[in-house]
C-alpha cells in the first residue's frame, strides 16, 4: 500500500493495513517505511522552514512534539526542527526500550526531484540507540521550550551578579545537571561545567571523549563541552585556543550534513535567552567543522592546577562550532569543541572505562607537547 499525501511517516503508518514490526536493524527498515509512506509525503515534511532554534512559544513554555503510538506499541516522534524521526520501543518489548533515530537531509526537494528520488536519498543517517539514550531523548522532548528558572530565581541571580560585578554567566550547567540526574535516576552533583574534570572526579575519566579518541564525534544524549576560539594574531595566521577554558555545555541530539563539508548539529542547551530574562531551554543548531588551530599547552601541577603554559603553541586540527545566536551573557563567537561525556559510559553502570591518552588524559590537557595528526 502506497501513501502519497500523509502529513508525516507516523500519520502514514496509521493507515498501513498490516502492523509494522521494527527489528531495529537500521537502514533496511527505514527503506521499508519510506516505500510505504511515499516520496511526496517525505518531501512535504522536509519543506519546513529552516530555523536556528526552537523558541519559547508562550509564558509557560513551548509545546513538545507529540508521539503517536504505533501498532507494535512503539512511540513515533517526528521532530520538524531537526528533521528526525525517532521510534521508541517499549521497555518490556523485544527491543528492551531501544530507539531508532532517522535523520533526514537538510534539503528542499522540488516536485521534479521527488519524481525520480529513491527512498534512500532522503535520509542521511540511521542510528540504533541504547535504552539509556532513548530515555535521554524522551526527557529532552518533554523539555522543549521550557523555562530553566523561576521568576524569583531570575531576579536574585541578576541582582547578585550586578552587586558583585562578576561576569554575566549562563545557567547551562544547571540544565545538564538536571538532564543527567533524570537519565541516571539519581541526583548528580558532578562538575557539569568542566566535563573532563567532572569525569575524572567521578572515577570515570574514560567516559570523557575527544575528537582524537572518537573522530566521529558525540552520539545522541551525550553532553558536550565548549571552549573559546581566539582571533588570529595577524592577518592570514591561524586562530588559537586552549582546552582549559570552558564557555558552555549542552546535550547533543542529532547531526545532518551541512554545506561545504560541515555538519549541522542539533543540540538542546540551557542558559538560553537573555541574561536579564528567565533562562530557557532551547533546541537549537550549531554548525560543526574542523579547523586547524594553534593550541596553547598547559603546565599543570601535581594537584591539577594551572602552573603556566608551554612556550610554543602546537598546530592541531580541532572541532569548531559556530552559530548566529549568542548564548545568554556571551557573544556569538565560534566555540571550541573541548570534548564530551559518553552517556552510556558515564551513567550506564558497569566497570568504569579506562582513561586513554586521547580522552580525559589527552596531551592538550595534561601539559605535554601534543602530536600533529597525520
């Protein structure tokens, strides 16, 4: 049965005469789904306007994407903002609460292209997610467009900063703490602003990853850490950075191909809005690309405190995230990807993963000259 005019794959699934049984084997099941839905239905979904963020919608928060209960008991959620279809399976079902996330390309399809397109042309990735990652995405769904603080907390925070003359900081780390506590099922008081140090303190240093240890980058539900990228010292020179400065943290949700070899990351971040306003949780995009930077290598004492810097800067390929939207209290400058916490390894229990020279003990943190990647 072929459906041509449905509003979404989930709507189309309602009319399928035989129940869809998902084995979560990946692309094969997605192709089966899209052949049933039809090209025009998928194309209509992808014509939604491109937005940089999902804003607040009214005083009490935005409206979350509503799931549709599939014939096999799975919940299907279409997110028009980041162009993902996520299918959450029942905890007590054969898939044990795993989810499958289908990410569609950031492309506006013409009617002529839809006539000749193949089902596999529409999506850029299919990923099977652990029950813990599925739980994380479900919590993020219900947090779309919510406020991070009460009016009373807002007034006190702003006044305290004005009285002290300190920097106009965000509350992004509060959101990541709430997120981690919900996913882990217990209150966590780890250092969520400096994720690397937090992982070390929690005796799970190996849960902190970098692009050198995991070149593919974070997965849905991972908590990522951003630092500062400094301007070039002169025209034509490389920009510089160090991996100790922390600027922002958030939760990675999905990625899709962007222009010129970049990636468009959809993330869910707290500390959004304005410094003077109530801090908000927003789903937003950041553009990821790799860039060669001159990196300052720290000298750390036995207690881990900064004792100075290496004389020479080292040229390294790093991850840089950019956005036209500034975080609360900050400019819209590019940010350095310091690394991220692997959700499964940090909060999934079991034996603590071993720290590696590429992860929490990476040489850009440990105060030894870092090698230039080939």
